[in-house]
C-alpha cells in the first residue's frame, strides 16, 4: 500500500499549501478507491484526500459500513492524521472497530481504530 500511496501523492493539487496528501479506502469486498487533496483559491472549496476517497466509494454505490480500512499518506516525514472534518465522515461511514492506517513515504506506520480517532463523535444518534 505504501508504494500506491506514494505514487498517488503526485496527483495532489496543492498549489497553496504545497502539502500533498493521498488516501486509499479499501472496501470489505477488497475494492479500492483513491483520493488526493484538491485545493482551491477559495480555501473552503478544497477537499481532503480522505473524504475524496470515501466519497468516490459512495458515488460508486457503496454504503455505510461497507468500508474496511483507510490508508493515508502525507508527503513529509511526519505521520499525518485525518482532520476533524474527515474524522466526522470516517465516523459516519466506518464501523468503530475499523482501522485508519497513516504512513510516511519512508514507511513509518501508525494505526488507530475509528473509535480511537473519534472518541466523542457527533453522530446520527445525536439527531434523534
């Protein structure tokens, strides 16, 4: 997965921050969806790699809880974790026991469950 993520970093459109991020979501059936961060001069119109990959899976017909794992890579030497907007989407779509695996291009890896990343989430239960 490291090689795929590293190659995918090249597709990032990040002319403002120069902070490239790639993500690959793996579905329970093994299908993979890729995403990169896409920035915009109107910063609020930008999208993170994690949400890009997750939304691609939804657009292809996958549903909530069809997700197995999410892999994320930033193009620097530090492990990068999903932002809070991405964590809200991850929490919505993934079972709490599923893993988010963050890695560097050099191979350093850090794994967390969705529950660890989102210990006090806002969810559909809050809307009832």
